[in-house]
C-alpha cells in the first residue's frame, strides 16, 4: 500500500489516470449516443420493418467499430 501512495503522489501519474477516465467516459457516451441515434432513425421511418432489425444493425455497427477501427490500430501500435 505504501508503494501505491508513492505512485499517486506523482502528478503525472494522477493526470494520466484522470485523462484515461475522461476518455473512457467520453467514448462510452459517444457509443451510447450512436445506439440512441440509430433507434431514433429506425422509429422515424414510417415502416415497421426496419424496427425489427435495429438490434442487429446496432450489433453490426459495434462489430465494425471494434474489428474495423480499433483492432488494426492495436496491431499497428505494437
């Protein structure tokens, strides 16, 4: 426990931890807004056939974000 307090006394470590929390919260907010926006688009459509596929569309969007956006950059960054 003594080593943890020594680590938390370093300002750079605390700023980095706060930055990671802020970026994580912002990313989560953005992803949830995307799902909310997709559901609004589906309900704004007059036909109900799109409403049945909205969860599949949200899953595909999440998969494309992960496998098409994040995963290649994790391999590139090493």
